[in-house]
């Protein structure tokens, strides 16, 4: 049995193996009467509907209707969808590379995955998909919409997008085999940068390997780390727990509470911090959902990291994947999760410690002001040393390129530099 903690995905799913509680037996006469009613309606549709309808489709649609009426994340998966879901958690799959949920009858983008057709097409968290190949989404279930967006690799699909209060616009995407590189890393001077795009089976190992590389590249002079989880739609809960544990020495990471008190679980950190207490800045935004919110919430509650960016998505529920023999599986919301301080982020999200909206930074042309050194007869500085040009002083390479495009990331680096300088001056 598995717990899912992300929204529905077109090419990304996420699960956690946990024991499934026993199902209570509530065989009442009222239940039997309602089941008989369902059978009568099914028989009437099968015999009297204007067109012939496949019985399997009728029953699967009825099951999906029952589940999807509960909340946006409960649904039925046919046998093929269930197989696709199991493959997707390994980090390679076919699709658009987009995580979605349902809101007000439309498909809402939770997050596009880096370097996928959805990301390259410019889709953003919060976009609404109103039409798929010219067919209106309104009236479809989330699972039906997801199925329509899936298709053969290299085939095209047209989506009508509504963004904010602007006019709808159409984008054409080409489905592709999505290979998710869950973890990317690099060094900027004496600072490290780790980006987690999703929580797959490789994430824990990827983070540990990234930290090892960063330490080697900085000659063990690392001053701090930026952990970037913007537009991370979530993934495997056990991986989120492991990543949190990598930066915590002790304490609770997350707890889950189901319908009954005895169904609750708590997950605690084990001794050992990969960074030895070095400062961490975590980047989040409205596309940071589920598993990424667990990591952000744990590090924030333990005051292990400073969160920077904008409020996260706010998905604080847990879904259990329950196989139904060879007929597929149901995805059922069975618990809520809570951060170490006991707060639920369901429909609230996590507020960053420092709010930094996305922005474009431009250097303004200013006339050069006169300084003391420009004045005629100014005294010479008797301690002045000859100036030497320092190549790469601005960080160079990828980081410099990011500085022109990624305002939030550069503010995170600036904050880390300030923390490192403060600690150095105070002997920490």
C-alpha cells in the first residue's frame, strides 16, 4: 500500500509505502438499499440509454465520480493508469512534465517540471487549462483530463491557457519521454546550490552526492547552502523525510493523522547533519507542494533554515494507493500531515521567513559622482595596495547567468553571504 502526497500528474506521481489500516465493516441495511439503487440505475442506463455504453466504463466512471466528489486528490485509476503511475515514481516516464490539480472545474497547473515540454512552453504555477485539443475541460474529472493530456511520445497536443486576468492563449506541446534529474547542484565561490525538482526514488542519494561534490569543490571551506525547491510538486514522502533528516540532528520531521487516533504516525530525525550546522536558505514559491512543503516546514520549525520566496502551494493531505486486484487502484485521501510544530498547511501553504517576489534586476546607468580621490591635491592613502584584477570575482559561469535572470536566487546567495560574514565575525 502506498501514500501519495502530490496532486495528479501528467507524467509525475508520488507515493510512500505505509501500512493500510483495517477497513471497518459497516454492513447496514441502508447500505444494501443504496447498493441496490446503484444496481437499478446501472441496469436502466445499460438497457434504455440512447446509445450503447460499455459496462466497464459505466462502473469505472461511477467509482471515479464517488471518489472525486470527496476532494480534488481522490480518484480511480484503471489498470493502465496504475501501471503508468508505478513506472513514473522511478523518475522516467512519458508525458508533458506537468503536475496538475482541479479547481473550479478547470485543470490548474501546480508546477511544470524543469526541462520538460511544459516548462519549455512557458507554463507557470497557477495557470488554468480550459481546453485540451479544442475540447472544453469544464465537466471533465481530473482523471479524464489527465488521460486526454497523455498520449504517444512525439505527438502534439494543444492547450488553451488562462493566466491571471489576461486573455486566454493557446500553446502547442510535443509529448516526450521525461527523464527527471531529481537533484542538480553547483558551487558559487564558497557557497553551495542544490536544486530538487521532485522527490523520486533517487532524491536522497542525489542530495547526499551533491553535498559531497560541493564540499570537495570548495575544499571543505563551504560557508552555506541554498536549497531550491521552487516549482517542486512533491513526490515520495519517505524521500522528503530522508532529505529533511540529512540536515537535522534530532526532533520530529512530520506527523500524519488519519480518521482514528491510532492511525497517526510520527517520523523523527536521526543524529547527523550533512552540513554540520552551516546556514541554509530554502527557496519556495507557489509551485512548491506536498513533499517539498514537508521539507520546508521541518527546516523552518526547527529553525535550521531561513525560507525565502513566496507562499507555497498548501497541500497538506496524504493519499493512499489501494490496489484493486487486476482492475487498477483507488487513490484515497486517508490522512493529513503536520509540521513539527503541529501546524497543518492544508489550503494555507508555508509562508517564507523573507518574502521575495520574482523580479527582473536591472543595473541603472548613473553619472559617476565625484569622490575624495578626484579632488585636486587629495591626500594619498598611505595604506593603499596596488589593485589587481580578480578574474571571476562575480561568481562566473552559470551563477553569473542566473544573476541576470533569477532575482530570488541572488537574494538567497546575498543572505547566505551575510550570514557567513556575521558568523565569521562572531567566531561561530
